[in-house]
C-alpha cells in the first residue's frame, strides 16, 4: 500500500508491492523484502532508512534489477520508471536504462574506481558505452566542474589514489550522472567519509537535485543524513516498510516505535556527538522473523497477546503511513519515554542499550 498516491505522470519512480526472494536449489524461496511501495518524483530526494539487515539495500538492487547474488530475484511487484516496468525488461533493454536513465553511487568509491585508469577516462566510460563520443573530453571537464572540483583538466588526468575520499566520491557521482539520468540511486554514499566531507557531498547532492531536476533515492542507516538531504522518508525494518512520510512531519511526530528509536539515536546537531542511545537487540535474521509484529522483540511498548500474534498492516494517516498496531494510542507517541518512566520487567528494560 502506498500512502502517497500520485498521478501516474507525476511519479518518476513508482515502486508497487515489491518483494525480493532468495532461491537456492530446491528449497522454498525466502522472501527477504515484502510488499514495499514508494514513489520518487523529479527533483525530489527520498530516503530509504533502516539498520543493516532491514532490506533497504536489497530494495535498491531490486529497483535496478541488479542483484549482488544470482540467487536473488524480484518475487513480486512492479518498478515503474516513467511508466515502464524495469522488473520485466529484457536484460539488453535493462542495460540501456542503467546509466542512461538511472545512475548509481555506492558506499566505497575506491572499490568502484579502476586504480590503473585516470579518473577522467572513468567518467567517460558510460558515455562511450552508450555511443556518445562527440565532445567527450569537453563533457568530462563539464562534469568535473559540476562536481565543484577545481582545476578540472588536471583532475581528469589523476589516478584514484591521488585524490581524497571525498574527491573520489565526486568522481563516481560525475560518472553516474554522465548520461544525465533522471534518477540517481545513492547507497550509503557518505558512510565511508568523515563528517565534514560527508556534509560537502550531501550539499552537492542537494544542489544537483535542484539544478538538474534529479530524482534521488538515498539509501542510508542514518536519519540525520535524511534530515539534511531528503523531502520524503521510508523507514524499513526486517524486510518491510514500517513508516513513510514527508521528512518534516516524520521528524516532528514519528508514529512507529522503531522510527522513534532511530531518531533518538541520531547525531546531536549542536555537538555533532553521537547519542548514547541505541535500540536494544538487533534486526532478526531473514527467514527467522518473529511472529506477529516483526519489531515486537525490541519494542518498548509491546503488548503481549496482541503484538506477538497479529501482523500489523500498513495503515494510512494524513500524508503518511505506519505499521504499528498501537500507533493511535497516546502511549505510542513517546514509546521510549513511556518505557523509561514506567516499571518494566528487568529482562526488557535497557537490554542492550548503552546506559
Ligand atoms: S505493533 Fe506492537 S510491537 Fe509492533 S511496533 Fe507496534 S506496539 Fe510495538
């Protein structure tokens, strides 16, 4: 279910009921992402957020129909890019779409750059692959300029090891945007960078979004990154969307206890210090989801007999949606405060949290 129903021509990317399965031999398929729906408009940055194991990166791979493992595949749903379903395109057609209409940027620029090739040639690769060889050198310089790197001609001749981590990430973004795609998928693009470099990359993405009317799908574990960059956010937990909304209302009044926990643990913008809070426990391993609500083993306001038996459906509220059976109760508005101030069984209280 998608809380934000856009007219078909308004959504650049329209992901509908997407599921991802892992198939190994004759074993039954393991559904690691279930029924995920969201949209990205032109000129809009949308965050896909969750801890490691939440399914956010697998969802991004499914959008491109480009999985790191041959055992993974789209199990159900549609991935509509300008109305065309990428999940059903033949491989040759899909290769034309990648790079030309969708660019991708990943966490560690070093692994995606060839150490033996000048970066200018690497920016030119997607242009060559799509047969755009006219004015190639000028286009490369233009792209390096667009990345706000000074002395573009000199930078183009450098090898990756001669550039800083932030500069290498800008080179990868330049290569991803070489064909002027309408959509950029950025998977943890700043995680490997230090905080000041990270801020520069996020500012750059925001400027590119506005100038190029670029749609951005930003995959991250960090809601602070979403706050600085995105207009819309989708929170994933254990392979499902648990909350979606525009950034302002989600940050002002998160409805799902998991979203509240993530917010409680993000950077303090004043001190730039990491909060001492962390959500107790860890994301359950795929295929070993708990019965009922998948978050119930970590939830501060779990209601035994309800949350551990009944699967919550995604329910709409205003412009957003959440997957919590108790989100309409007053107690759920401040789930982690409620647990701090109420007597709790010793086995649950503070379990795994930093005191
Ligand atoms: S359904 Fe229950 S366990 Fe799940 S998030 Fe809501 S209150 Fe917590």
